[in-house]
C-alpha cells in the first residue's frame, strides 16, 4: 500500500512539474546590476587612460545586462520601469572594484542557478557567461591600478 502511495506521488510530480527555479527575484538582480553600473560610472570619472577604457567597457556590459534583465521582467509582465544607477560613496578605486568583483561573482552564481528554467534559461546562461568575463576584466583592471 505504501508503495502505491509513493508511485502516485511520483506520477503527480511528473504530470504537474514545479518550476526548477523560482520565477521571482529578477528585480533584486536588476538592483545589483544598477549598483554595478553606478560603481563603473564612478570609476570612469576617476580613472584615466587604459584603466578608464576598461571601466567604460564594464559599464557598457553591465548596462546591457541590466537591459536584458528588464526585458525578462517585461516577458513575465512585471516591468518595473527604468532603474536609476545609484552612485556609491567615495571609495578608493581598488576597494570599489573588490566590491564589484564579489557582486558580479554572486550575480554569476544566481544566473547559473536560473539557467535551468525552460523558458529563460538560455538568457541566464548568457548572462552567467558575461558575468564570468566581467570578473576577469575587473581583475585585469585591478592589476592595472
């Protein structure tokens, strides 16, 4: 009898699969992306030469990720509108970059976890790959300072 109950439970899960990844939290990812954009904007104003070019590259890439996340919100009917890029407090460039590295790494982990979603997984895989490249670029920029 117990075996039949377990079999019934398995079939219920097969017939009514639950999403592998929660469908919420994109807003939180957008806030992280906006914070990163604000940090890169601040770095652009304080750096020069090749270092400034790297900061601009990071800013453009993160701006693209932010737009992509908003697009995912639109697809889900949850568009929160444009998001402002907050300016971080005045910090030395290395400390700011260290924070950006950790934030980007955390976003990469979140994107990777969401890459199993059948509807938007491919988009999250691409965002995870971009975040990985950004971590490399941040480390390179830190080495230039």
